[in-house]
C-alpha cells in the first residue's frame, strides 16, 4: 500500500481534544492571505508523495529543457476522490514550502458544495481582496484576471486552488511568472495545462491508518487486537474519511471491540450499500435519534456548506442551545469538521454532502425541505436586522426593535455584530445567491438581500463593500425581473448604475439609468423616475454632452416642480446652471443660479443659499461682471457665516481676493487672503464642485424600512 497522509485537524479524540479532520477537507469558500496554522505533529504518512511533490517544484520544465524561460507558474496537481485527504496533503505541502514564498499563500475553492463551479470573476475578486487590492465593482472577468496577474507578477506567492472542476478554471488564474507556485486539487487530471504531472491519492498506508484509528479508540484496543485493527483498516480501504467515521463510532463505545465494528461493516456490505464510506456513514447515521438524523440531513441545505448554531437551530426548529450540543456531537462523530474561527462554525465534509442529499430526497418531503429553507432564511434576516440595529442605539425605534428580540438574536455591542458579519460573510453571500436562485422564496430572498445590504452599509460603509453590494443588487434585479416587480427593478438598476458611474463605466451606467426610468414609469413611482432622469442628466454631463445633460435635468426639474418638491427643485436649478457654465452659456447659467438662490431662500436652506451665491459670483466673473461678482461674493460670505460653514467662508475669501486683484486693489485682496489663512491655517479649502457633488448623492430603497 502506498505511503499516504491525512490532516488530523479539527476533530475530537475526547471531550477536551480535537478529532482529526481527515477526508475531503477543504478551505473556506473565499480567499485569504497568509499560511494556515501549523499541522506539525498531526499529519500522518504521505512521505513519498510529499517528497515527489517537493522534487517536482525544482524539476526542470519543458520550457527550460527547450532553452526557453518558463512563462508561467509551476502547477502541482493533487488528484483524488473526496474523502482521501487530497486537500489535507495540499495544505501540508503548502505548510512545508511556505517559507520559500515570502509574499504569502492565497487560497480559493473553485467549486461550490453543490458541485457548481465558482465563477472565475468571483474567485479573482476574492484573491485580489486577499492581496488587499481593491477591484472595481462590476468589473468584467477579463479585467479582474488581468489585474490579478499584474498583482502577482512582482510577487513570490503560493496559490492553493482547491476542488478545481476543470483545467479552464485553473488556467485562468495562473500567474504569468515562474516565481509563483500553484497547488491545485482536483478529482482527476487537468487536461489542457501543460507540464503537469498529477499526484494521485489512494488509501493510507496500514501503519498510518492504524495510528489514525488509535487517536480515537486509544492505544489499548489497538494493542490488544492489532490484527483486528489492520482488518478494519482493510475493510475501510484505508480511506481517511471512512476511518474518521469508524473511529468516531468506536470512541463513543469504549467497550466495543474493533472486531465488532468490522463484523457490522461486513454485514452492511452484504446489503449492497456500495463504497466503504457509504457503509460506515450509514452505520453511524442509523444510530442517530430521529431528530438528530433529520438535522444532519438538513445540513445539506446550509449555504457554502457552513453550519453554525443558528443555522442548525433554524433548519429543524430547535433551540440554539440544543443545536450547539448537536453540532458538538456531530463533530465528535466525524460528521462535521470544526472551522477555525472565533465563532462556533462547522463545515460539512464534501465527501458526505452527496450522501446527505440522497437521504433528504428519500426521507424528507419537498414541503418539509422548503419549510426548513424558509426558517433558515427568516433566522438570517432577523440576525441581520439585529446586526444593523445595534449600530443605531440612539434611535428609539432601533432600541425597541432590539428589546423585542430574543436574547439569542441580540449582539452584545456593535463590535461583536461587525465581527459576526465579517466572519459569516461568505455564508451570508452564499445564502443570498441560493435564495435568489430558488425561485420559490422570492419574498424572503428580497428581505434577506435588503437586510444584508443595510447591515454591510451600517458596519463597513457602502464604498468599502461596493463589490459585494454590486453582486447583491444584481441578485435583486434577477428576482425583480423574474417576479415582474418594476419598482424593485428600478431600485436595483439605479443602485447598479450608481456603482458603474462611480467606477468610470459611464456608458454602462447611462444604459441602466434609462432602463431604471422605464421601470419607474411602469411602476408609476415618481421618486424612481425623477431620480433616474436626474441621473441620466448626470451621465450625459460626465460624457461632456452638455445639451442632453441640460435637457434631462430640465425634465427632472419639471417633475419636481409639478410635485412641489422645492428642495430638489432648487438643487436641480443649480445642476442646470453648472451644465450651462461648462457649455459657456453664461447668461442661462446666471438665470439658473439666481433661481437656485431664490429656491434655497424660500426653503430656509442657509448653507444652500451660500453655495448658490458663491457659484453665481463665479459665473459673473466668467462673464466679465467683476463688480457684480464682488458684491455677490460678499453676500455669499455673509450667508456662509450664518450657516457656520468655515471652509466655504475661507474659499469665498480667497475668491474675493482674486477678484480684488483683478480690480486693482491688492491691499484689500491681501486682507481677505489673511482672513482665509486664519480660518483654515495651512489647510486649503476643498473643491466646491466636489462638495456640490456629494450633496447630490442619493439612495433609493427597494423595500420599506420595517426590517
């Protein structure tokens, strides 16, 4: 039997010790930088495979033999079926060679727990995030892959690409430098990637397999009957995942002999239950209580294969305390694997997921599964609402909402809520994707996505979470189009267009703003249509099409005036004036700025009057009306003083000084510059147009504020 190995991290030998997590261990479904915790002393066998893999790193490639410089990173492939410790071997290899790659290790899983390949766009974005590089939200796959390759071109890094579905997934992520190393894990060969020799895994060597069993059973039972131990290993085909389940079964029965388990496995084999892993699993499963068995089956519904006490509690409708106890027991049996995390989180081994899905199909009715999904989504929504509400403790409604929630759904403080949101983010995003794809729980899906957007914005800000929010808004759009919900469709299109515009994709944003306008009109939603018309004008302004920009701003203004929305009307007068100024139509710009000043005065907006007057003074100066500009600027300073806007006052003082210089009064100009310096010291005032742009930032919400 070949010399094999198994990662023994994350499981139990006793109540105080952790059980080995052999089998199809896999990294979380997101990338992260840095090495994994040391597994020294917990890794068994695979000496020959590790030696060959390390030698393969130094092996001269085909390009080198041909006298050419290697254009890309070396790829090491570890191939094998789930349950044979392929990821464990990859992690051990990475641990051993990590010091040779000072720029760290990047990890990504390329297949979802349900077998769906992860889009390369998402993987590239996650890897860039692990490198602490920001990728524009909504960027195309080719752009993200190119950005990743550029980032790795000057680095000496390790990439662990787990559970690759095909060669195309790996090929798209290969760095264009021989200084990096890629360790790929797959079911079989990656045909299409040159110069790759797969390391194919089978079962453990007998000595390592017996040692693995001994970590569960203790040394006494192994010593008393070594032949039975070897026979049990042979029955389990030395498969790590099967041995872990067998060891867990024996650890719970200290009086059972190894021969007893071997006898039962032979009986199970006579019944034709298939591969050894299936037989051991069904043996363990058959002895679970009906409630525990149902909970285990329903773990196949867990997003990203990640389970926490709340997920388990919601799936079966039990208490969180009962769920915590059950999860600990499942981990003790090897049915779950603990995830290294400050929170209690578990992962369903990939090799067991097909077995759990098969059981749900045969033992659970579709209505029961749908109810379990609904309970899980509802619990997630309530947790996200609580996560957001903890940031609004100054708000009476928020305090009342928190007080009305069970203690298990409340967070101790905003820091704890932010940590929960960050750690659970992969599962939360996966939950949103699954809910949107389900098609039968669209109301819950919309509530979940709304709650997720608000929680992320409250804790991390919309700019920091822009890539994640972009993906969520696309899911909202999919649901809205499927359900024919024009109001939600308009909201999603506006949010997506805003993110497109922020990253410089103005034409894409313009197309979405127009689509949002159509959806808003279909929904008879005045806010959405007005917002869309104004945004279309803003997109044309960014493209330098002043005539179209003024036309669309004018349409938006007409709607605001018809609805007597005076605040927005005054602001739109200013935007129209700005476009006319850019176009050199100063007379029209002056008229619009005067209308803006009048509107702000009627609304009692002192700061708005000050800003409008300052821009009016600027246009008067452009028009050669220096004396009028001087008086207008002085009036704007007085309004800025009343508004207590020190920065605006300083900017106006500097503008006034420039005007006085042009009018031939350098002494007065110097006085105004000194006044501006006293206000701000050495700090220069921010650009007024940027302030105006920020003031015009808007948000549209697709649901009510109840959640």
